[in-house]
């Protein structure tokens, strides 16, 4: 790319840095009248040129010039990435509602914002990963994302970002997207409920942080009876982890009951489908689907194979909810 011309307050020609210790980000996250608590860089060959200084007010000219230059990516320093994702989280509604931004780019920005927040919530090094402040940020992000997640074209784009990775927080994001999009297909008007379930879906495995991680690296059927009992304790442990938070009842039910089955053979309560709310049945299904389609390539099923597997377990899952999930995936062209 040619050297960019001055961009008003945003051009800083001559200040350059090597293309390392940097994170690639979307140019569409620049919102006029917002201050970025991070510096932005443009790439020139193997070098980076400073485009906007930390603490600088973004202007309409910044945004227009990036479009004229055809900039595909901007860069932030690794040490500024937490500030960058916080900026995205604070401004996600404006970005997602901007129809001038391609849906794929909005999905990319959403993924950056959500993945960062989910990673914090599942950080074993923190004494209280999900504190009240982080809970409020999760609630706001899901609330601000609801309209975007209900779009048929959004799921197809989001699939590029949420299908990879075996970490708990990555699985939580995947299950949240699948559960919310499925519920939005038939109960879009009850946004408060969907937000509550979205939080439960994102945090459903938070109880696993209380257990030795090596237990979950093994196949469940190969575990000893004692270790199986430990694994089965993670839903109740998850409720305990979140006990100090002002969580809605629906969120707590999602965390506690996400391994229940229609036939009553699930855990921890052995409740049957008739005893479980529809949103819990949706979450249990989406959790199974995401588990089957996530992970290492050699053991990961395709969407079609996963749906066939779930269909064969008719007694375990709500078949009407499965039909709704298939419809959602089919509209997003994600069933093959």
C-alpha cells in the first residue's frame, strides 16, 4: 500500500514501528466522536506507520480516509489490546447497527469484543473471574448484540470466527451464539429472557474452573467413578461460582441444567424434558452440537454428521428444538 497522506489529527508520518507485537484489527471499528485509548497503525510493507495517537479523538475524516485508502486492516500494540477490546465492548451497539459496514466486518468486530470478555471470565489466574463489573459488561454486550445475532446473515459470518478452539471460553461463545440465534427464531420479542439465557450459555461451564483441568482432557467414559462424579459436579459448582452475582433465575437454570436430558438420564438432577424450560432444552442441544463440531480436526464432526448423531439420540434431546436449530443453520448455509 502507498504511504497514506496526512489524516488531519490522525496522521503521524515518520513515527514507525516494526510489524511485531501487534494485533490485526478491523478498520471499521473507528467511530467518529469516540476517543481511542490505544494507538492505531497502518502497515507499509514490513513496517508500521502510526495513524492515530493513543487518546486521540476519532473524526469522520479518519473513517472516510481509511475507506478511500482501501485499508483492509489496522494494527494495535499487544499491550494496548485490552484497551482496544474495551472500546469495542463500549461501542458495540453502534458498530453492529451501522448498515454501511459489511456484515462480515461487523461479525469480526463482535468476535474480537466478545472473545476478549469471555476469555477474562474464564481466566483461572484471577481470584474472581466473573465479578459484578464483568457480569455487567457481559449483560450489556449480549443486550447490545441481540438484534445483530437475530439476523440470518450474521450467523454465517460469525461461524468463521467462533468455530475454532478448545478453550472453555471459546466453547462458551459458540454455545451462546447458537442458543441465542435458535431462541430468536421463535421468541424474539422476549429480549430480557434471551439475554438472561445468553449469559447462562456463555457461562455454562464456569464451574469447570473449580476442578483440575486434566480431568477434562480425558474421554469421560475412561474416567474413574470418582472422577466422573467430579465432572458431573461442575454445573452445581458453576452456580456456586456465580452465587454473589445478581444473575437472573433463567441464567442460573442454564448453568445448573445444561447437561440434563429429555429422558431424565442427564445430570445433576435427572430432570426430564417436561420439567425443563424450553430455553434450557435449547441450550442443552446447542451445547451438544458445539461439542461435536469443535475441537481437533481428527475428532471433529461436520455440521451434517453432528446433526445426524444428535438425531440418533432421539430420547436425549428435544426434537422440535433440533428442527429449529437445523432451520437456523440451514438459513445460514451451515448444515453441510
